[in-house]
């Protein structure tokens, strides 16, 4: 008899998952996110035949649009994608509906309930509903309360709520919001979305670490000397000053996207690939993380704001000249900082985080720098012996790069660094799905693995509390240094690393 080593649970997880009949309700459907990300992602799922035929989207916002107007707006916004497959759009579009709803008004909520029942009858969506909060963050709590009062969250198997970022403005407000949403629905009905977790390359951090034997033994303080996590953007604030002015780079990018990359890079191996195992490990590592100088946070963080830049052919306005921005604004568009993780794996290894708008390149990456060889036997053919580096390219040119020393050609015995490169594009030849495609499908499937649990979001806010408080109470301690648009941020950010004898990577 042959013994079987296959764990039936794992086989179950590998099977293609099927989305049940359902209605996705988008609150804030007249906003940007709906036509830029959500509807394109749903249309993509439809084209991949991953949506059930019993499916509907109900757009809700205060504007008094009709179904036809909503469809026309979406059609206009998605025109280039629709042109690739107009027949698919015609069918998909038949499942788009719109209801003017203000969740603060009882009569609107009653009307919403009736419309949902009508859609259930019309599209056979069987009272399965995913509510997507794409409204102003001030309304997340009251929106959830209105849905709970209407009774549409009562069945945890049939209803879920997706909540966009930012989830809270600081530790206390995140705790308050958690208390409210957890009083309206069970934790497994709440999907706090961070679109970075939808990126193939961010998920790949887990696979690279835990599906190979070569990395894990050296993935610790004995071999790694520092870690840099970067999310650089070329765009400026665009048309989002209304939101960005009160957020800034710390709240907009660091507390969520960079922290998620940090958590996946630094977490312990989970017992199994199962939502709570993964989220337990992420929460644990964030609870062990701290600013390098908690008592004097200004020593381990640099803020910046882009000024004018570019060239005569492409002049770029400074942040303060952007539409809707206060001409004396002190909102940061750049932030870098140094953290430590006080656990057995990472004690003493600095983690440097940086993000900025109007940088010279769009680039997100995680760079692990290994300790140098203890003895240098060979002269270097380059600037000096380099430490090995593993570079996880989150975007663009998704992939990974491993840098190591080889013998430089020639009669001597000199070493020089080379790169071993893995590119998603070359290896798989097909573009990966947009993050929202994966995350919307997972939310509708009820799979919370790639969503942030309440304790994780609180741990992330707690980590940055000394900075948030400093910016609010003693902003002069953490000045906003200007930097020219299309440069790598203020010089002070270089000093942050220079003090440790290091440089930011300039790809
Ligand atoms: C969003 C931020 O969450 O992420 C934006 O609000 C930022 O300010 C964007 O531009 C970056 O996302 P991506 O996927 O382009 O790196």
C-alpha cells in the first residue's frame, strides 16, 4: 500500500475558488476609485469568466443618476478597455445598477434595502452582498452603523464590508473605528483593503521566503545587515489635495503600504497558508517593531516636500503651487525613517523606509543587504567589495535580483559584482492582474488572507504614534525640508543613512 503524503486541506486550498452569486454595492460610486479601479477590475474578472452569471453591481452615491447614466459614465471611463471586447461589455453592463443613497439618511437606507431585494429577484443574487466603502473616511463608522441598523449585515455568511484606507488617522481613531465596525459585524466580515497586498510581487515575498529552503536559514540578523523598503512615485499630488493635505506621505503610504511590505519581509513563517496564521505572524512582527529613536523620534525620521523642478520642456509645479494646496502647506510628500524590530530574528538590524512623490523614478522595492564577507581575499575590480544584496522589485519590471561577487575576467584574481535577475515578464510572459482584481475577488469569496485585521492596523498605527504626535504637537521638531521635483528627496534623508555608514540605493 502506498502512503499518501497529501494533506486534503491543502488540496482544498489549491482548487479554483468560485465566487457565489452576489451583488457588490459600491458606496461613493461617483468617485474616482470606482471608474479607475473597481469597475475595470470587475470587468476583468468578468472577462476571465470568474464572476458568476448571477451577479450585479449597485453603485450608490448622493448624485441623482439613473442606471443608464451610471452605465454611460463607466462606459466613457473604460472606453479603451471596452474597445478590446465590446460584446463582453454589453453583457457585463447589463448587471450595473445605480441608486442615489446618502447613508446618513434613514429613508435612503430603507430605499437601498428595497432596491437590494429587487436586484436579488432580478439577478438571482440570493441576498449575498459585498458592501464596498469608497466614501470619505469620516463616514466609514456611520456607514457601517447604517448598514447594521438596516439588518443587511446580520448574516455573516452572506454579507461583508470592504473598507478602503485610511483606516483611522492615528492609533486612537483606528481603535475607535475598529470598535464601531466590530459592533456592526463580525471581524471575518470586515475586509480592510490595502491594494499593495493585491500586487503579485508583494505576495511573492511570502512564496520566495517560504517555498524555498535557501533563503530562510539566512533571513535573519546573523546574515542580513540592513533592509531598505522604498516606494517612489513620479507623480505629484494630482487632483487629490483635498485628501492629501490632511494625510501626507506618512499616513498615505507608510502606515499602510510600506508597513505591509515590512510585515511580509520580516514575519515568522506561518504554520500553514491560512488567513489567521498569516495575519497572526504579521501582527506579531508589527507589535515587535519600533522607531529607532522612540524618545527622540526627530532623530530617525526625515520629512520633505517637493518644490518646483523638471526642465523647460516639462516644468513641474512645486507642491505648494498645486491646485487646492495651501501655499504655506507643511504637509510632507516625502518621508524616510529608521526602524528596529525587537525580536530574536531581527534585533539590531536597521529597517529603512522611504516614500516620496515627484521622485526621478516610479519604483517600489525591498532590498536586503547581507553582511560583508569576514575577510577580503581578493582585490575588487569595482569601487570596493560589495555586500550581497537581494532586491525584490515590487514594481515596475517586477521580479527579483540577486547581487554577488564573481571573478573579474583577466589574469588577476579580482572580484566584481554581478546580478542574477528574475523577471516576471520574461518568465511568465503575461502581465499580472491589477491588485484590485485579486482583492475584489478575494473579498467576494470571503477570503481575508490579504486584508488587514484589526490588531494589525492598530499595531501599524501604534508604531508611528511618536511621529504622528510630534507632527501634530511640535511640528518644528520635524521640519519639512524642500526638495526639487524629480530628485531623490532632501539631503537630510541621506544623512539618516550616512550616520550608519550607508547609502540609499539609487537604481
Ligand atoms: C495610494 C495612495 O494608496 O497608493 C496614492 O493614496 C499613491 O497617493 C498610490 O499614489 C500608489 O500606488 P501604486 O500602486 O501606484 O504604487
